[in-house]
C-alpha cells in the first residue's frame, strides 16, 4: 500500500497536470477490479503455474529508462506484455513516439482502447496477441519487462528478434545471456516498486 502511495505521489509531482486525465481514467476503469486481480483470474483460468506474475513499470522508472536508452519521438516502441497500458499513454504523452502494446489479457486491451477513445489519443495501438505471433518489422525499440518469463519463453522471443533491427530493452536479464545473437550496449540499475533491477539495452549482432 505504501509503495503504491509513493508511486502515485511521484506521478502526481512529476507529471500532473499533463497526465491527470489519463491517471483519473485508469483509476475509474480499475476502481471495482484492480489489474492484479484481473491478471490473477486470467492466469488461473488458463491454468498457469504462477498466478501472481503481474507487474508494471513505475512511470518515474520508465522516464529513467527512456533517458538512458535515448528513446525519441521518431521511435516506434513495442511493449511486450503491456498490461493495462498505462506506460504506453505516458510514452505517447511525454515522448511523442508511436507505441504498440502487446497483451494477451482481453480485459486490459478493451479498457485501454476505451480510455484511448475517450481521451482522443492517437499514435497508440493495442494487439491482443501472443508476442510470438506479432510482426516487429517496423519496431525501432522493443521493451520487455519479462521478469517472470520462463527461460523457454525468453529463448523463443530471442529467436524471433535476432533479425529485427531494433534496440531491445529487457529488465533483470539480457538476451546475450541466452544466445550469442545479441550484444549488450548498456546495463544500468533502475529502481522498481519491488527493488532495484538491472535494465539491459541490446541489439542483434
């Protein structure tokens, strides 16, 4: 509870009033059923082993990642496992880049699209798909907060991305740890709500 409060305080101090309407829209959309509960129900329905894997990138941490990885308005950012998509709205609002969110949980996608339509945001796309079925050809940046992904899932994604001309950002692990097809350009510690993790910026060789 205290961590969430301090995260909201950080958002309010740094990004209000510009992000106020977006924050309110998400608060209202998830007032009766939070994202953690929605994620848990979906994972239980699909008989996943770990039903407590949901997490979001704090917006202040996202700003640090944007600066370190030099994400700019000319970029096309794909977020793999975008959850409810709040980070995507932040990227569009404060960076100005095109953003594509990939998410399997339909409730997250439906709510994000509804918020997008209500607030009139352009430059955002939400795909209710498995990342392995997505074409990343136009991506210039791929962000994967996959701290709970299995080794098998990471290897399959690495195989898909080895021919993609994009900077790839991962949290807590580098693709170079799994295959020689990638080289790490930068590795920096970034604070998340649960602690400090290393964020890796890498490209395919």
